[in-house]
């Protein structure tokens, strides 16, 4: 037995276990979010749902911020802050607005208008779009399997959007598209753009500062934007004990455990392993919608989802080849690789 290989061998299984636990939690987040709003609708406070989607997003992000401060707060010091240029702060602010305010707000609104399955599947627009933008703007080199997989997944998303019947539709030329599906697509586009901006302009910003600032500013902007758009009464139930009772569960399971499992799993895994495990997120999302909400996939979702899964499979062939070529199976993930894998997961509840 080679003693040099033993630490890696002993840590491989725990690392994968943490990743799978995180994927199970994140994949179920959309269904759990919808279920919480349904519970809140049965326990109105002053005629309003205390567990509205806006309240869940706002309080959930506060929980996420507390977790990030606990994990990374020591890195938020004067020395590290001085290393960030004014130009980087400007881009960091813009990325925070896109990724932590606009994109999640669109996804949460979509959850109120359409099936969770549609949100999960249409959200798969983000990875192929991010790949295309990285090739275009960042001149990143990818192999043909990754490109083929992205194109096939994109076709699956388009089929899901066009074939999915919806009670609320918007006319776009000759096409009728569900409002929920359209909002999800826009949210995925915004998220992909923010990812590319982060890679291009914020690669030198420490991940700890990036995560805390993005979450804090996004939460603050979302709160004031909702007040302006919907009025002071919109967050009337945010102090409801019934809301915080359920958000304590939401925050502990999805935010605290989910993020902790994910970070710990990434630190003990290789890129090929983490990429393969994270690709199961949409499958978990669809199964969770069925088990938690009783949502049976429609014909459009079966067709589009099957094509998306084929695209994911082809992409994983490319990821595996790239890992073997670069010998990434022998090293742990870098920060950029972590961000790339998270992009492919889609909505994670926060």
C-alpha cells in the first residue's frame, strides 16, 4: 500500500458524501420554498401571507449572510480591503446587484407563477450561456464535448419553454411563452452575465470578501427595491414569529447545512467528482417537486428534461477529458473551478 495515496483515498468518500448531501439540499430548495409559501397561505397574519416569497428571500439571505460572516469574517480586515481597487469595488457592486438582488428576485417571482419543475429545467439555461460568454469574452478554451453538451442542453431548455402550457403567457412575435418561464430565463441570463463579470474583473478579489459583500449588498438593495415597488406593507409579516419559526428551519437546513456541506465537500474533492455530483441538481429538483408538492412532470418537461440530461451527460464527458488532460484529478479545486461548478447548479435557495 502506498502511504502517499492513503490520505487521498480516505478523504475521497467523505468528500463525495458532503457534496451529495449539499446537492440534495440545494436541489430541493425550490420545492421547499414553494411549500413554505403554501403553509403561510394557510396561516395568514392580518390578511397577509407571513411566509411570502419576498420574506423568504429577504430573511433567507440574512441567514446566509450570518453564515458567511461566521465562516469568512476574519478575512474582512483593513489589510485585505485596501488591496481592492476602486475599479474592482465598482464591478463588485454591479455583480452584487445582478447576482444577489435581480436574479434571485426574478427566480422567486417565477416560483409564484409557474411549476417548480419549469423553474428547475429552464434555469439550466445558465450553464450553456455562461460557457458561451466565457468563450466569447474570456477566450477560454473548451473541448468539443463541452460545447456539444451545452448546445444540447440549450435545446432542451428551449423545448421546455416553448412546449410548456401556461395560464399566464406573454406574446413574443409568433411565440407564446409562459411568464414564469420567461422570468426564469431572464434570471438565468442575469446570473450568467454576473458570473462572467466576476471572472473577468474580480478574479483578484478574495472569495471571502466577494461572498460577504455580494450577499449583504444584494439583500439590502432587494429590501429597498421591494419597498419602493410594492409599498411599506410588503414586509409587514417579516417580524412574524410564525415566519421566523419556519425560516429557522429553512436557514439551518438550506443555508447553514447546505453551504457548510458544499464548502467542505469542495475542499476535499477533485473537479471531475464535484462536477459530476453537481450535475444531479436538476434531477433532485424534479424529484423533490414530486415528493414535496405532488407535481407530476408535464409532457413538455419530460421532453425538455430528457434532452437537458443528455446535454449534461455529454458535458460530463468533456469535463472528465479536461480533468485528465490537465491532471486536475490530482489536485484540489481552485476558487475559479468552484465558481464554475456552482454556476452549473442553478438556484440554491438563496
